[in-house]
C-alpha cells in the first residue's frame, strides 16, 4: 500500500502595514506532523507549507498540490485569513480534486459553520488537533466514517453537525516534541520580521503551555480555559536539542500565559542558567503581568530574557471588569518598572474601541501607557470576532451586521464599533496616543538606551520610523534639542513613506 500523503498549509494573514512583513513558521502544525509520525511511522508522508498572502497566490497553491499530490489537505487559519482559507479549499477540491480537505485552527474552532457551508471542505477540526488528526487519517486509510470522531464538524444528509467535543490533552508531555526538522530556520525569516519584531533572525518558537483560566471576552478558546503545561524538564530538553542539533540561540516563547505556574517558570530558567548555554528568550505574547514579581524578573533576566510584551489592553478599571481581564493595574505597572530597570525591552499592548468605551476611558489608557516605564508599545483597535463573548456583548448593544468590521484587514486599522464616540475621533485619539507615548523624554531615553539589549540597529531604526509616521510627528514636536538632533535622520527617512496611508503600529 502506498503512503498516505498529507499536506498541511498554514495561512499566514497577519497584515501590519509597515515597512516589513511578519511571518512565522507554524509550530502547531509541527506538533501535528510529530503526532502523525509517532502514530503511523513510514505509512504517512507529511509536508508543511507556510502560505504568505503577500507572496503567494492560487498558482503557488496549485503547484504545491500538483507536485505533492496529497490525499489529505489540512488548512489552518485565523479569522483574519478566512477569505484565503475558502479560496484555497476551492482550488484544492474543485480544481485539483484533493480527496479530503480539512479546516483547523482558530477560525474553524470559532466558526465551524462558516467553514462547512463551503462544500469544498469535507471536515472542520475544532480545538486541539493532535489526537483528532491521527483519528482522521486512520479513518481515511481504513475507509471508515468520520462521524464517530470527537471534535469535528461534519456534513451529512441531515446537514452540518458537530460531533461531541474532544477532551483536552491533560499531560502535554505525552505529546512527541514538534518536528523541527520540517523547519528551515534560515529561510523562514529571510526578508520578514518575527513575532518579536526582529528582522532576519534565525530562531525557534516554544509552545510550552496551553489554556488560560482567565476569561477575557475577546479571546479565542482553541485550547480551553484549563491551564496545562509541559514540564520544565521537557521544555529545557527541547531548547537543548535545538541548541545542539540546529544551532539555535534565539527562542520565542509563544504561550498565552507562560508564567501562571510560577515554580515551573523558575525551574526552567534555573536549568538554563546552570546549562551555561548562551541563549536569548523573548515573550512576544505570553505572560500575565500582574502576577510577575521581583524573583521571577531576576530569573528571567539571568536566564536570557531580553524582550517581554505586557498585554495591558485598557487603563480603565471599568473596562478591565467589562472585558473580564480584571488586570490589577498597579501590580502590572510595578512589574513593568522592574523589568525595564533590569534591562528587558518591555512592550505594552493596548486596545481602543471596547463596547461602551468612552473617550475619557481611552484617555485613561493613554495616561497609563505614558506614565509607565514601558520601552515601547502598540495601540490596537478592538476586533469583534464572531464566536467570542466580546462579539455577543457588542451584538446586544448594536446591530453588528450594520458595521464595517473589516475582520480580514489587520489588527491596527481603526474600525467602526459600539464605542461611545465616532470612528474619526478614535483615529485622532490613536495618533495622540502615539505622539504622547513615544516622544516623551523618558520614552526616548528608554528607546535609545535599552533597545540595543535585544534589537539590531536596523530593527530600532525601523521601529522609530514607523512611530514617526504613525503619529504624524514633525521635528518641531520634539522639545528636547538633544533628542531632536538624534531623531533628525529619522524625519528625513520618514518623508519617503509619508504618502503611505494608514501606516500604523
């Protein structure tokens, strides 16, 4: 019997309208490939492809599929990439007659009926996929029904239905390590930035935990609300393998909430220090800021952490309660201060446009950002993804179908929403936030002094350029003459991009 050929395509649709595109390799699909190899060995052949919407099109997809001739095609996508998701499925099923086409990832999990209404899809896999994909492949190879497999959306004579939900994987250490042999570490970032906004840096991503017990209403629930984690020993061994076998020195931890289990975090970094490996870690997303203390910050710094993003979202206590993040603002501000003082490049994430949010509450967020010791920051617009409690709340307040939500654009463009002022005013407030935050004497001091701890000069230059253009800053807006001189060349560079509309971070 010939091998079952499985192609997994990650649809990269993270569009930030900046000078350089962002692209990452799909570590979730590496976990799937490892699980298939463990279950079937030489009976299957798996290929993983990253689809970059700015570089690839239908012809590329056709070439990939014609060359590999997959029996099964799995497509992973965020809601932001759902248009491309449907487009690729149509090409695969209708034009190239791929026998089995499956959707997975956040969009399929949150909106399975949107997926399955497209008859080019045979199945949608909901939630964690390692066990599900093994059972799908086994059923396909044995010509068995898929309708008894947990965690699927299936199509039958009675229409689209969901099979019983699949229980979460309790012990993550039972999963085989992700198959990094499928990753070209040199090529994946060539010409792109990573999640930590570095350009052309070979690195590996670590996915050390799943699930988050907090109940933020804007989040997807792909991994559930129960926190599960790889042991510190397992994560350390993965780092050691990548260090010794692939020459990797830079690691991104891409968890939702790495530090929830404090003892595990301390244990992991203690192992790194004792190993004497010369490595750098960054957290582009995965910490809960108001539970970080001095001991954790010390351990992170000694273990090689040089960049950490703090997701604050709002400086308004009412909004914190409304969105159920319930962040203790005074404690996260202390954590930011400790981290920056240590030398870690800290970045704050903030969101404007929550339901019922007032202009005064947006200003509270701006005030929090500007008064903090963050080195850098990003000001996003709230996105109302169907399938989230945020969308349900918003729909109770207004007819969401009447709004131009533009879910497939990016994370930063200003959109309509059920906030308590106009879209035009939100755009003005965002520019104001950028001006006040980035171009104070304190922020410029942090920027020039601390950015070299993690970023190359080229990366720092690009960040400053984007900030100037985003905030529509002029040389005369910088009051301190010393910093005015240091920024002079950036203002000259910014003129080259000044006609590019909507150039935000």
